């Protein structure tokens, strides 16, 4: 049983790579079978249809993204460092084919998009609320911040960057835009102690380059 689960997960991971390489819309069930050298019969034993494939790939990506972000482990990490890691992850994500996959998902698989987006929004919010609570406990973030509002504004700013029709017309590099969004967010929620820690971490990160 466990071996079957492992094999299916490996299959989903391989299909995810195909979507990133060739595009979600452009990769048909025939393409998947041909590239992975499996029969269509085998493929349809694992998945009901293309919608099912897409949904399982998106849920796989979500699971991979959060498996190393255990909420219970947040207390052991510097919240501002975690924010920087999230920023770097998003720069990497949005510099890949993921935005195009996201666009195709929303346009050609709307029902799947709605289900996956809802689950991802819930898990992301749970993680970020725990992160903010940890920052407040460490006196890096202000106690009086409206967490719901701040996370809503952050989410709205980042959400539009998932649309390739928008990102193709940006006047600034996407890495600069994402970094600026996160810098503004940290300045909006941080205490004086938090801002000093943020500046310290920035200066520490610059030192290897200076040498």
C-alpha cells in the first residue's frame, strides 16, 4: 500500500515538472503518457481525467510547499528571517513557469482552481497568523496590528503578480517589486526592536558581497 502511494506521488511529481516545462494547458494526457513512457490505460487507472491530474498536481505542490513549514516549529525561528525566506521563495516561484500554470488553471480548470485556491488560502493564512503571533511574543511586531487587515493587504498585493498578463508589463523587475512589498509590510507591523533587527539582518546579508 505504502509503495503504491509512493509510486503515485513520484508520478504526480513527474507530471508537475512536465506542466512547468511545457505548460499546463499544452500538456495533454497523450503527452503525459508519451513523455513518461507509460500507457494511457495506466494513466487513467490513476486519474479520472485531465481535471483530476491538474488538481492532484496542485495539491502535491501545496503539500511540498508547506511540509517544511510546521507551525509548531515557528517559535524556534526568527520571524523576520522567515519573512525573508518567504520573499526569496516567492521571487523564485514567480520567476518560473508557475504564474503561467496558475493562469491556465484559473482559465481552463475553474472548478479545480476554486477548490485548490481555497485550501491554499486557508493553510497560508494559518501559517502567517502563527508567524505574526510569534513576532508579537518576541516583541518584534506590534501588539496593536490588525492581523486580518495586514494579511489581506499583503495577499492582495502579491496575488496580482501571479497573472502573467500583468507581470509581462511590469516596469520594474519582479524581484524588486516583491522585496519592496515585503519591506513595506515589515515596516508596517514592526516595533522599534523589530526594525533594528531587520536592519541588522540586512547588513549581515550584505557583508559577504562586500568582501
